[in-house]
């Protein structure tokens, strides 16, 4: 039996906690968590929507009942098709995290493998992600390669 399961709405608080761990490791440790309360209802609703193009795969923490040890979350986006992806379905991995006291046990890899299987089931022909230097070896071992990225971003609304 797999340790990995699809997250449910009751996991929303823990999903946000693990996302914060990921954000702190990539950006600045100890950043604000004030946004969690506002985000929580949306995360619950999205986890409840089994057909909404958003999914999170998790591993329950083996030593802390009710806590999660690891998370891999992603979405399916539509882009106008092209030669290598005629239907335009693109997966995007945006949050992979492991609780610090549960690292080096293969949990993030197991969650990523479940997420990649889900992308395949959804007929996504490519999967994109942004990798920290710390996580790059995991992604490379799963077949991801660096690409030149001309991305730009415009922040709309309140930051």
C-alpha cells in the first residue's frame, strides 16, 4: 500500500503549513503567515473539487497524527496547442515540501511520482516547475531538465 494519498479538504491547514516551509526555504526564513487565514477557505474548496485542475498529493507524518510529512501540488493549465502538445494541456508543479523532521525518507519523491502520474492521466504533455538548487537533483532524477526561461511577471491587485 502506498504512503501517498490525494489531499482532502481537511488537509488544507497542513497543506498551507508545508507550503510555508517551502516558501521559507526558497525565499526568506520566517516570512509572514498572516495570509494563511485568508487562503484556507480557498484551499479547502479547491481540494474538494476533484475535477478542478488542481491536486495535492501528501504523505501523513509517521510520528505526528494529523500532520503531513510531505506535499507535492500542481495544476493543469490550457495553452493553445503546438507541435509537441497539440491539446495544450500543461502541468505545473508549484509546491513541493517535506517537514524538516521527515526529510531523507523518499516522501517528496513519492508525492512527485504520484503527481506526475496524475498529470499523465490528465493527458498533460509537458510539466513545468521552478526548482531551488536544493531540490534540483530530485527533479533531474525524475527527468526534468533546465530550460532557458524568458518569463516575466506583472503583479495585479494588492500584494
